[in-house]
C-alpha cells in the first residue's frame, strides 16, 4: 500500500492506488513496494524479466567475437568492403569501444531520468538499426560509423538493463541472477566464434555475402529479444520515486496476483516501508556528489574492480590468437576453436559460482575470485616463461583463470548497481563501465599489443603479469571495502536520496495531521 501526503507531510489519504495530487514530483509518500517485491518467490514472472533483459549480453558477445573473427575476410579483395585488417581490428574496434562508453553515459543519464523500460527498448532499437546498417557497408567510413553506433546502443543496454534487473529481482536471488546474466556474454562469444567459421566458408556463402549475413543474424536475434522485452515491466522503484505511485502499485499488485495463482498460496505481508519525496530527475552535480563525496570508498571499490578485470582480460584475450600462432604453431584458421573453449570456461564461472555470492557473501566471493584468478595467471605466466606449456595446456590454464575471473568481473557490475542510491544507479553503472571499458579498450591494447606482438616469451609473460597484478590489487581492495549486500534490500544498502529529502522536509515542517 502507498500513503501519500502533501508537501512535507505523511498524512493525507491511504489507498491502494496513490493517485490524485500525490501522483507527481514534490510529494511525500510512504510505500511498501520494495519490501513486496523482495518477498516474492521465484516465478514465471521473474523468468520473463531474465529472458527479456538478460539475453542482450549474448548479442554483445556475438558482436565482439564475430568482428574479430571476420577481420581477415573483410580485408580480402572481393569482400565488397575496401578496408584493411588493421582498420577492422584497430579503428573499428576502438570506435566500438568509444561508442559503448559514450552510449553507457548518455543512456545511463536518460535511464535515471525517463525510466528503465523506455530506455531498454530504445537502446535495443539503436543496436538493431546500427547492426543492420553495418551489414550493408560499402566503404570504410560507413563501417566505422555504424560500429560506433552499434557500441553506442550496447553501452546503453548495460546501464538500463543492470539497473532494471537489480530493481525487479528479489534480494535472495539478485547476486546469482546478475552474475549469470552478465556472464552470458560468453555464450554469445562461443556462438560468434562458431558462427564465423560457418559464415566465412565460401563453399556455402559467397565472399561478399557471408559476413553480411552474420550481421543480419544479429538483427534477427535482436528482433526476437525486442518482442519478448515489450512484456517486461518498468521498475516499480523508479516509478514511485518519480511520482507514478499509482502505476507502481498496480504493477506490483498484478505480479502478486499472478504469483499467488501460480503457487496456490497467499503471499506473506510485507514487513517494511519507506518514505520518500518524489522527484522528476537528479542532476549531474548531485550524482557526482553522491558517488564521490557521500560514498568515496564504494566509488574507489567500483573503479578498482572494473579496471582490474579490464586489464586481466586484455592481457589474455587481446593477443590470444597471435600467441597460439607464434609460440605454438597453431594454424590461424583453428584459433576460433580454442577461443570457443576459453569462452565456455568464462561462462561456467558465473554459472557455477553465482549462488555462492548470495550464500557465502559478497565480500569473500568478490575478493576471492579476483585474487585467485590473478594468482593463477601469475602461475600461468611463470609456466609459459619456462616453456612448460603447449597450445592445449595453455588454453586449459586460460580456462581455469577465466573461470574465476569471469565470476569476479560479473560481480563488478553487480557491485556498482546495488551499492549506490537508486536515483544514481543507472548512471553509476554507466560511469564505472565506461571507465573500465576505456581502460581495457584503450590503455590495455596500447600496452599489450607491443608485448604480445614482439614474439619474445618474456614480453608475453610480462603482459600476463601486469594483468594479474591489477586483478590481485582489486581483490585486496575488495577485502577491505566490499559491501556485504547479500540478501539485503537495495534501500537498506544505500538509502535513496528521495528518502533523505523526505526526512529533511518532514523535520523542517514538523508533523502534519492526517
């Protein structure tokens, strides 16, 4: 139920809808919507949310992997696109990263201002349009432009989707759901690696057709996701803070009825409520002040986690193909199979370890996965430097390292989406994602390309050691700063700014009758 008061008051009327004059910015309301969402048992309603929102990471993995694997085909005479291999893996890749960073920040701000649902439909639409136009590329500038815009849409997805998932999933499942969804990127990577082998086979598709069909398939998958996503609800938490208490109440009540019909049992009464002062938007200055003045330790934790995982992944994946070819004599056409194995290990980590983040706890699991993956990469670098590995054992070592690193990297997204106030959530996700992606997509390649391309064993071992060092350092930061957020309401982890505003208003005006 939602109680609504006029400016500064909590009295007013109490009804299930909460409409009327209270249904706008500047009003004080008391609501039990967060507690009602949190006590829901797992149901088909939650599966709809997971499928509708989580599958976009598969598209991201597909996009990134496909472009890397078809780079050589795009640069061949007769491909229909006058572009070089270096331009595909260099300029186009950098523009995709730049687009993702820009899109995350731009759409993150819009997501906090205009709602989760509106933006996760728009960002997917941007991705679909840009990918479709990439498929008909006829010149390098066209390809570059729409790789940037594809990244722009994908970056926006990270902010809109992570915030919506965390606000709709009960706290007892939040960790495992978030980790598995973020880890599903690697399912897309596996699919992209195998898909490129088929699509680039000239026995099936012409030289200038196969790579275009690869992008077109991404559009088809995106359209299917869009159809499912239309049924995913807006975040009731966002709704009541932005003056739409009636809609939030109706949405949660409908979900409750649906779940009670599904289970045949009455839901328990919620045991907690929160009083907030509705608002239309939150300014950049207030968001920055909240992240870095009110929560500096959490902000430092977020930066450490994102930068650590970005460097570890670039240390391994940036030159993995050339490492296999140069040091182990693997034919370049076979590296995709090795990458598929590595991607599978990446997905297994979040899938098998995610439950422990909700049971054992955030702090031990985040710090443990970061430190362990870093230590294992140090050991891999040592064995590689001593010449004790071949292509198979090297791939096995990478799989073990990334089994733990992938769970840790996914927990970075979980961390920044649950430890800051709701009004800043989407932009906080976007900010830390952009910093980590920029570090990995810009600084990482600048450092690791020279080391892995030199053909010197010691240089490549040094690249591994740099990535391992930053991962261990991030894990040590988590030992001291990670928040025990498991099984806790988001509003208990970080009080909404709107709740503080309501308390300030109430103390300034005094109690009102009602």
